[in-house]
């Protein structure tokens, strides 16, 4: 036994690793899956077809064109003013868009 190994053994003792329960559960489930595929190949083929169709549908959806949005802001008009003769001066509402004209 090497000196480093002996020192490690003296300092930390023996270490044993044991798989966590979820890994053991996954191993058990994979065995069940293999048996199910072998015993029902038509069901497995149908499940594979559904998964492939779902993946294709997702790929189609992701590659769809993204909508183009134009933002806007509204500036409130000031209060209506009146001159000496009582005639009112109404100022317009101002709407500003982030782009102008139709998109080509």
C-alpha cells in the first residue's frame, strides 16, 4: 500500500458510494420499458410515431415567422384655451409611432 493511500485511509476512512434511489428506480423502469417494447412492438412503433410527429410539429412552430410590432405613444393635449372674445382654441391629441408607413 502506498503512503498516500495509507494516509488517506487514516484521515478519511473507507468510502463506499451507493447509487441514490432515483437512479435505481430509473434502472428498474428502463428494464420494464425494454420488456414492453419487445412484447408490444406495434404499440412502441405508434408511440415513436407520435413522438416524431410532436417533434416535427414543434420544429414547424418554432420556425414560424415572428410578428412585427410597432409601438406608439400618446401625448395628452393641453387644456382648451379661450381668447378675449370667447373663441376656443382646441389643440390636437398627438400620437407618435415608432415606425412610419407600411412595412415592405
